């Protein structure tokens, strides 16, 4: 799930208001707002009304007025992707405990460990993330 919060952060980060005293503060606030929203979405997306609007109201003050519409559009696109992904996961895995590691263990059962922050995998399965990224970029190229 964190790939969605990372994607929002990556696309919006260049447009943050430039605060010369504490340039890292806006980045930190943006990233944590994105992660909080995606975590809440993963836990209970059916009862999270208008997640894009919610994240937008959390972060809009970090951007210049002229960028607000663009910021909203970026958030909405990624949020729709995240919701589509959640629906697929739930259809595929029954209920989706999306804040668990995505890997399966040697016995073929779902890994029960908690993912590393910013990753879909726990510390022992983190290497799978690179494999997955290579696979999905390969699929895009094909
Ligand atoms: Zn794991």
C-alpha cells in the first residue's frame, strides 16, 4: 500500500512552498500526511468517505495557491488507483489485511509480520519488493 503514498509524495514534493528556514519540514509533513491517509484507507476504506478530499485538506497549506488544483488532481488520480487496488485485493484474498506483509512463507501461508514503514513487506521479505518492481516494470514494457 505504501507505494501509493510514496507515489503521491514523489509527484507533489517538487511543488512544495519553499520555506528557506526549514526546507525539510514541508517534505516531512507531506510524507506523513500521505502515509496516514493510505494507512487509514488500507484499514477501513469503506468507511473513509472522500479520501482524496481529506488528504488535500491536510496538505493544501503546503502548496502555493496557483498549484492547488494540480495538487488535488494528483491526489485524486493516485487515490483512485489505491481504491482500485484495494478492491482487487479484497476480491482476490477475501478480506484484505493490507497492513500485513504481502509475502507467503515456506508453508504457503500468508506472512503475519508487520511491514517496514514505506514498504509492503516485513524486514525478512523486503527483498521481494525489488523483484515485484522489476516484474511490474517488465510488464509495462511488454
Ligand atoms: Zn514477511
